[in-house]
C-alpha cells in the first residue's frame, strides 16, 4: 500500500499520457471520420473512391502495425523520424477514423430522403444541405456508435507500450517488475482505465442527450440523470400495447 | 374563364401576360418512365403566369411525378419542360440542348417552391429557423431581416405564437402551415402543393386550406395543386386537369369539371372521391 502511494505520481504520469493519446486520437479520428465519411456519400465517384480506399486500408490494418511503420519503417524509407507521440496518435486516429468514417457515412445515408428533398425545394446547395440539415440530424445517429469507438480507441492506446512509451500500461508493468506487487498494481491500472472509460462514456451520453433534445426527442424519463439511460425497447415497456 | 375545348394549350384568360408573353410553364411531350413503367406518357400542357391549376386523378396517375419534375426532384425521360420561355429540364449547349446540370438547375429552380404531403419540416430546427434558414443562406438575407420576415409569415399562417416552438410540439396542421410559411419565405413565383392536407386529421384540414385560400387571394403566385379537396379546388383554381394513366383525360374550368364532367373516367373518379368521404 505504501508502495502504491509512493508510486502514485508515476501512475498519474502514465494516466496522463494515456489521456493525451486518447484525446489526440479522438480529435484526429473525428476529423478523418467526418471527412472521409462525408466523401463516401458524394455523388462524384472520385471522393467516394478515395474514401473507400482509406476505410478499407486502415480498417484492415491494426493500429500497432501502422505505428510500427510510422516509427520504424518510415525513417528508413524517408529519413524522417516522427515523434513517438505524434506517430502513436496518427496510428490510432487513422485506424479508428476508418471505423468512424463508416459510421458517419451510414448515418448520413439514414437521414430520410424527404429531408433532402425539402432542402432541394429550398434550393440549398450541397454544402448548405449538409451543414444545416443532414449532418445535424445524422449527428444524433452517430453518437452511440462513436461512444463505442471512443472507448475502443482509449483501450487501443495501450499498444504504445510496445514502442516503450510510458503510458498507464507500461508504468503498471514496470512497477510490477520493480516491486512484484502484481495484483495491487494491476488493480490500480484497471481502476484508472475504467475511470477514463466511464468519463468518456458519460461525455458521449451528454452529447447524445443534447443531440436528441435538438431533434425534439425528450428522454422518456424526463431530463434528470435517468435521461442518460438508453430508452427501453418499445416492446419491453410495461403497459405499452403491441 | 371558360373551359377550353382541348386539354392542351388551355390557359385561363386574364392571366398569362407575363414578361415573355407566353405561358410560364410548358410541358412538351414529356415522358417519364421508372424502369418499364411509363408514368407520364407524352404529356403536353401549359400553365400561365399567375394561374392556379388543380391536378386531380386516381392514385398512381402521375400527379406527384409532375410536381416532382418541376421541383427538379426527378428528371424527364423524354421531352422537355420550359419555364418562363427558357429551357428548364434541359439547358442550352452549343446550338442544341443538353440535360440540365446541377448548377443550371440550382439557378433555375430559384423561382419554385414546394409543400409536401408529409410536411418535411427540419426536426433539428425551431419553427423560426425552419422558415428563416434558407432565406439567410440561400437568398443572402440578413438574420434580422429573415427573422422578421419569418415572424410575419408565421403570423400570416396563424402561428405567430409558435415561432420558438419545436416542430415536434406542433399538430400536423400547424406543421403544414409552417411548411407553407417556409416555402413562401423563398418568395417563389411558382408554388407546388402535393396533397398537403392528405396526412392531416380531418379537423385540421380547414385551417391549412384557409391559409392557402389567403395566399391565393393575396398573391399572384402561380399554383399547381394536387388535392382531393374539391370544394377548395373549386374556390381557388382557374383550371382543373384530370389525369389518368399519365395523360390528361379532361381539362376545364372547375365548375365544368366538377359540375358537368364529360369523360367517363372523370365521372368515375369524382364519384369515388365523394364516396370515400374526401
Ligand atoms: N421513384 C419511383 N420509382 C418507381 N416508381 C415510381 C417512383 N415514383 C413514382 N412511381 C410510380 O409512378 C406512378 C405514378 O406515381 P405518382 O406520380 O406518385 O402518382 P399520383 O401522385 O398521381 O398518385 C405510380 O405507379 C408510382 O408507383
Ligand atoms: Mg401523389
């Protein structure tokens, strides 16, 4: 116990790095997901082809392999050494961005055709239609899956352990080696990962609630903390006729 | 305004002296097919500027397709549509015509607005935003100007107290009146109305029709209106076109079409509408 308290600053450093990687990865993945997801819905074949190639390539390659390439192979090929942190965020963002792009694309396609037709009747341009109508409506649809991806990304940051970045996993393993206190060390690591995940999930739920409010969908339990729960499936509600 | 003797080239006298002096809308041998299904079959008809035309006919006869072609939501298979004396379904290219490009359509459909059967309000916006967003972003009005105009139009449709409500908080009839205000905010020359009361509970129909009567009386907007509301059609339209299987079966003044239909198909159709309690 004293050992854990003494080593607390190192845990915090590791946690901080894990959070930085997660946030960096989220920002990059989000930008990539939006860009390639929207491109995947465009009429012209070229942006759709580019989006498909991106998604299929990076969905198929583990973030770890991308990271190895960026950190070990790229310098050999180009003589240019990326910073570890940057390479790791790039690898995570490229990987999760590919999954995110598919979520964005399918959410955009799920916006009712009638909504698009209404924008044509108002003579909106493609960009106006996207910005004012389609994306705000698709957003509510994207968020639940984004929530999963964000947690996936957070867990995937542990791969930087393999290129010796001192994230939470690396610190935990190092402390285990130094002290032999295997169980307590990993319990703390587990708790910290869990905490980060819960904060991320909570944040996404708040965004979801706000997005649904904007669409005029009020959670069935009202606005309180219970509103953060997912609504029950219709059939399971007591007293609701089939 | 007496009925003309042929379905083609029937325009209401007293209207139609627009800038070009010709009809505002011209359908010239328009064919529309979906796969093997021919929905519009070499259709010819004109609409004069300021004219209000009601389209009736059995379900599937192609009425919605006509409005969707005008709103550029569909493309003609053959033939062409001209508006204001200039090609609409096509655009000039070299010495001939080519199918209209998206940028050409964007230029040309400025003058056209549409109200849909299912309202299609934007659920991500308040009522006010629904009405003012397109004027701000498409027409370039200032926010203040567009907002003031939205309030004015919402007053006109009797929803002055709902400007900051959310579409989901409104009844169907109220939503449809917002949709009418939204279309009017773009100052269309041509307004397309596709069974705008069909999705409403019976008690909400009158409110929407009253608004449209007012629009008809106080503006010179050209209106193409698909409806089963025969009383309304009789009141506001200059001319009624009866469609059957993608062709005009009969055309004439509403008093004639409703009072003294000549074609068997028109009689059968009107009878079925009456029996179904529309
Ligand atoms: N996008 C489409 N694809 C295939 N068939 C269609 C499509 N739109 C309309 N149709 C068909 O065209 C015919 C005419 O439709 P419509 O113009 O909606 O008729 P109305 O409005 O008079 O009831 C119908 O048989 C309909 O099923
Ligand atoms: Mg129809």
